[in-house]
């Protein structure tokens, strides 16, 4: 039997075992497989491992998307997590190339994926509070939000959770150095049903440029002790 003789349900099941590139390659072979590739039911879960993958045309965004993960574990992600005032010109140029990539993608998610249930962002150093705020507003069914090493996330995101995260059940803000203990306590007080985790977040060195050298050394020493 040829693969194209299988019914739609079987083809969707087979496609579900393939990665995004393999799905795209198979879809190019005939119109029937292209239709399977374009079926929203195939795209309820998306995993990305670098910002570059977000710009490819080997996936679809739509209302069927329920689970989204963007996790960048490359050594290069460390550049994005350096305080802006400490970056040299080379590092700034590197960041400028993809600074808005994840944020622009999440805006597309806000507009096209209202049924999102889970979002995981790791190593996305340029994602801002405003982006998470829009996502919470536009994805009212979001139950799980996991942010790790997202250094521009601040207490404004925690405040947005208390205002628009009515469906949220799990919130992780690990290694987000601009989160404070005050913000965490506000979430615990206003949203006691949320399972909150903040590993090595509150009391880490913020992104403010220190006014005095001794202040910088003091904060650096504190960070070193925590590590």
C-alpha cells in the first residue's frame, strides 16, 4: 500500500512522529500530504530550540496550538543575559540581530493562538514584561507559564499575573534576576491557588548600572555567594 492510500487520521498520526523539517519535506511530495501538513490538528504542540527556528516556514500557528516551548540553551545565550550596560560593541551587535525575534513571534501567538494552555520560555533574554502581559490578556486559558533565565522579566509580569492570570495554575520565574521578593509575595497573596516557583530569582543582581565601584563589587560578591 502506498502512503497516500492511508486515510487522514492515519496520516496525521504518522506525521505526529516527525520533526518540523521532516514534516515539511514530506509535504512537498504531493498535494495530499501537503493538506495533512496544513491540518491545524497536527500543530497543537510546538518546540523550538533557538530563535532562528522561529523564522522558518516548517510549522503552522493557529487556534489548535495548546503547548509552546522556546528553549535556547546555546552558549551564545549568555551574551543576551549580560546586563546591557556591560555589553561591548560586538555583544550588542550580536543581540541586535535577534533582539525582537522571540517577542515578534509571541505577538503572532497572541493574535492567532487564543487557546494556548502552556508556555515555556528559557534563555529568552530579550522578552519583556509587555510581551507577557499581552499574552496573558489574549490567551485567557493559559494554565502554565514557565520563565527561566529571562532577564528582562520584572515584577510587572508578576503584577500582570495577578490581573489577567485567572486560569493560571503553575508559574515559574527561575533565574529571572529582576524579580523581587516583594513581587513574589504579591502573587502569593493575590493568587494563592498558583503553584509558584522562583529558583535563584529574587535578590539577584538587577540590571541597574551601579553608581559606585564599591557598590558593584558588593553586588558581585553577593551573586557569587549565591551561586
